[in-house]
């Protein structure tokens, strides 16, 4: 029996990538600098993070690294709770 939990909490932010080819929507989520994962990884998570908050908002979410679609990315179940840590001033 595997007792290791592949999920861990990290801080992520919404952003607008320079290239959205092959991606859904203009706003995406990535880990912030200084987290265990590079900022180049995209995060699959609840759409609320990119539709209900301004770009640049930071969140604490639970993720795991996966590559089930061929390219590594971070996955967080869309129904899990998240914590809003910082919203940019508009």
C-alpha cells in the first residue's frame, strides 16, 4: 500500500502567457517563483481562479505533477477549496 500523498500545497498566480496557441482562454495559472516547481509549468485547476479574480492574483492550492497528456503540468482538482493570498490593486 502506497501511503505517500503525491499532492502538496503551493502558491500559484494567474497570468497571461505570451503564447496561448493550443491553450484554452487567455488567462492561465502557474507556480510563483520560489516554489518546488518552475514557473514554466501550467496548472490545471478550477476556472474560478481565472474568471472570478483579476490577473496576477495569488492562490494557495493543492497540486500534483502529472504528464497524462504527454507534457508535464500541475493538476489540482477543480472542486477543491483554494485560498486567495494576494490580489493586485486595480
